[in-house]
C-alpha cells in the first residue's frame, strides 16, 4: 500500500499513462521521447481547479491515515468519522477524489462497493440539509446600486456588475475576460467566451448583450470603461489603487464577490446573503419574473439542465397565481 504524500498525490492522478510494449531499441527511444508529451496532455485533461480539489481530497484521506489502494471497509470508516464535521456534499466530493486515485492507476474502485454507497445514503438521510443558495441580485437591486458608483473604481464596478448580470456570467468567467473578447455590433455587443466551468475543452460560445433600454446599459458601460481605462488588450477587469491607478493584472474571482457584497451593503441589503453568483442568479430570476421563456434564459446562461434553471424560476414565481392568495 502506498502512502499519500504531497509528491505522489499528483502522480496518483496521472500514473495511468499506458505505453505500448517496446519491440526494439528504436521503439524504446521513441516512447521515451514521447513520454513527457503524454504526461503533459494527461495533466491538462483535467481542469486545474478539479485537479487541486482531487489533491485536497487525497491529502485529507492521508491525514486521517488512509492510503491507496484502500478497501471499502477503510473508506467506510473514513467517511463515517468525517461525517460529524463535513457536509454530505463535501464527503461525496472526497470520495470522488479517492475514487479517481484508484481508477487512474488501474485499481479496483472501492467507492463502487455497496457498503460505501449505502453508508453515504445513510449519512445524507441523517445529516443532509438543503444546499445554501445565495440571494439573486435582481434588476431592482442593481438599479438601486448603480447610483452609488463613482470615480474610476465606480466605472469599473458598474461595468463588471452590468456585464456580469446581462451575460449571466460566473465570477470566474467575468475575471477571465480579455478586452479582445468583446466585439461591438449594431445590436449591442457579442461576448466571445473562450472557456467556462462547463466548457473545459475550450469549444467556446458567443453571448449576445443588447443595448439597454435605460441608463443601466451594459453596452454603454463596457464602452465607457474601455475608453476610460485606455486598454486594448489583456484583462478586462483590473485592480485599482486608492489613488485611482489602474493595474495591469487581472482581478481575482474572490474580488467579484467582495465587490457585490460591498455595494449590496451600501444599498442597505444584507451583504452576507449575496456573492459573485448573485449576478448570474439575478439575471435568471429577473428574466423569469419578466416572463422570458426558459429556452431563451438557457441560451443566455449556457445552462444545459432545465432543472437547474427551474430552481431559480420556482423561487421567482412563488407568489404568482399562488393558491392561498386566490382563496384567502
């Protein structure tokens, strides 16, 4: 059994590179030459965030005393012990990381054993609770926030919030935008999204953002920010010093959450209830309230599951044609 040290955690995720049997010295040399390329492509097959999550899961298992390969009984003991401190959602992710470490090395996956699956069901029934959802930043919330934005920072933040809302972007997608990703057209702008959370293969997609009908126009905001910042390349959204100097690096995803919370607080809203995801959730909920068809909402958000969109729509229509309201 191998110990899960920091060094071989990474190896356990890429060790399954299979090479054909060498028949002669020339084949051996060719394989040796190609090995780094094979390892590279295997390493990039999994998104960086996912790979880091796998490694974190394995390290937690190692700290507990686990090793690979592991038996179903050991996995069951691990998750039963962690069930008091970790949520069922986190536990399930831990199991995925441990499972990946086995499968990547051609080992039997202990997580598929009925003992582990039954134990996880029992933990969900005992400790399961609804996943916390952030509050959507609705259209009326956004309109209340915009007048609070002033100066260079305010112009950047206005653009970030309006574009994040209109294009229903995740915070990671917002900060990943480069200036050339924005194409101005007569209808508004086209956002060329090179990669997203659900597009790890980098196929990309286009998102249309039309001219706004009010002063809260995302297209005008983007144009004003690019002109004011005098940027033509590189990151669209950048840090700004207290003196108003615009940096050259890229804002972090965490910065988006902090910006949303900052203005939510300033507008008298509960900052703790909002996050970077509130922009995306706000567009979906506001569009549902306006009667936009589900397929049109999905076209804007890039959602592949109607059920995910319906989560927001159900919340948006709780009081629409409410049975109690029509009776009492």
